[in-house]
C-alpha cells in the first residue's frame, strides 16, 4: 500500500483547500454578478408591473378606501398587499408580515396612482373610445419592448451595480435607462444562459401581449353591448314618455264624456217615440 509522506500530504491538502477557496470565491462572484433565475424573476416582475399599469389605465384604479375586502394591491417595492378589513391591509412579504397598513398608507405607497379608466367615460359611444384604447395597448407594447431591450443590453455587462445606457427602440420613445444588475451575465460560461434570457423575455412578452389583446377585444365587445342596452333603454323611456301623453289625454277625454252621459235624459231615438198606451184595468 502506497503511503504519502508528510510534506507531500501537506502540499496536497493545501492545494485542495486553495481550489475550494477559489471555487467558493468564483461562485460568490457569479452570484454577485447575476444568475439566470434572478434575471427571469426581474423580467417577470417588470412585465407584471407594466401589465398592472396598463389595466389601471383601461379600468381605473380606485382609492384604497373604496376598495372592497379581498382586493390585492402592490406597493412601490413590488410587495403584495391584500385588504382584509375596513381600513386594514396586510402582506406576507418579508419584513411586512407583522405590519398593518391603513388606507392612507396604502395610497401613499401604491405603485399605481388613483385614476379613472377609459372604460369609465360616460356619454360616449364605444367607437369613440377605440383610439384611446389602441393607443394604450401600443404604449404597453413599447414599454414591454423597452424591458426586453434593457435585458439585451444587461447580459453583456459585468459588475453588481446597474449601469446607465441609452435605448432606442424602433417606433417608441427612446431615452436613458439603467440595466438590470441581476441580468449581468457577461462571464464566458454564461453565454448560453444570456441567450436563453433574451429568448425568455421575448416569449413572455409575446404571450402577455397576445393575452391582453384578447382581453381588450372582449372588454370592447362587452362595453359596446352594455352601452347599446343602456341607450336602447333610454330611448325606449323617451318613447314611452312621448306616447304616454296622447294616450292619457284621449282616455281623460273619454272618461269625461262617459261621466257626462248620466246627465242626458234619454237618447234621441227614444225621445221622439210616443209613450206606450196605458193597459186597461
């Protein structure tokens, strides 16, 4: 059996410890730079935030005081809150599990501002809302493209701090934006993961836009049917109101005529006839 001398054994153990330390340092560095799972989580969070903003533009966003129990809201940090009772909001997010928010606190920290939705516009036809609805959907497309373009620029970055970049998305308003630190995947062995993240963002964006397009079609059809029914009911009420007066006036005249018949002593035909002879006793 081969035995190791103490100097060789010590050298072997030292080399082993050094390799473990280097591997740990490399793993820590990669963790600081970013990972595929963290990048996907960032993409999901950013796209979900844009989706909630888009829906608030369409359907409106009530104040926390007007929200019903069971409604879910998101704060500016992306944490989920649910209204459990009147003037009471709770969250299971880390650091907030023991904290209750009131309605004013929820309004101050809400990620979406209070607004009236496009579908809440009154006294207009649904066709008059179509330009604003299509423009809102187009804005959602642009903002989603900006997110995926930011991911594309982020995967080529290194370091753990976001960096400012200039984005020019075709058909959309460009500008400066910060990269996602969780998507900094510029390490040599992360090239495949970087390619996967770009594909993932585009796939998720297309699925979300297709779903929102279908929901927008359904909402427009429902709104058109609802407004048409209300307009029909309103016009029918006007018709009944106009129809009521001629009918009631005629009935009132007929009623007055029938009441005056009691004052007539006899009909003309019977008044001209001679009285019947008196029977003999």
